[in-house]
């Protein structure tokens, strides 16, 4: 099931005057009240975002995608890049979710990178799991990618 609602990507990229990091903002997503632990992307209480755009491996079922062009790009994430991402839940229109957990992971593609390519052949995945008794209704999520030299 993944996230409910309709994903709206706000403009990606560095904010004016703050070129040392990039921000991705996503609105319109919802999560149901807790179903079970651990997080399972097939359950309505769990949402997964990926930088995978399907060029090398198919995007996993029940997974939403980050906007193309955010960060080092699809299939080109390193562990250092993943470590430099800070996920933030900014707002929920109903403010009833009492506990959200977020995890991030570097996920290697199963298929090989194209011949002659210098990409890492890995993607960022961020999982958000609602552990609260109330639904997370129309959340606004912000992901900040800081430059590794600042981090």
C-alpha cells in the first residue's frame, strides 16, 4: 500500500543563498494508524521513498520516488551521501500522529551498471513508519542533503 494520498514534489535544489545543501519537499502523503512492526512497505502504516527511477532495477512495489535530479542522482548514491540526508516531518494537517520513525538505507541495484559507467549503482531509500494510534494525514516531508564537507 505504501503512502496514501497524492504525492506533490515541491521544487528540488539548493535554496537561494544556501548552496551548501539541497532540499526536497514532498506534500500530500498520508500514513494509516499503526498496523504492525517492523515496517513493511505493503502496509498502510509505512511509506518508502527511493531515488531509484527504474533505469537499472525496477522500482520496488509500494514505493514512492524522489524527484529526479535530487542529490547525486538515481543509481549514484554512496553511504556518505545517505549519511548526509536529514529527514524532517514538517506538518500534518490533523496533527494526530503521535510517533513516526524514519530510517534510511543505501540499497544496491541487483543488475550491473552499464558498461563504462562510473556510478555507484546504489540508491537512497527512506522509510517512514507510523507507530501512533492515529493516522498521519496529509504530511509535508522535508529531506535535507548536506554537502559531506559540512557534515
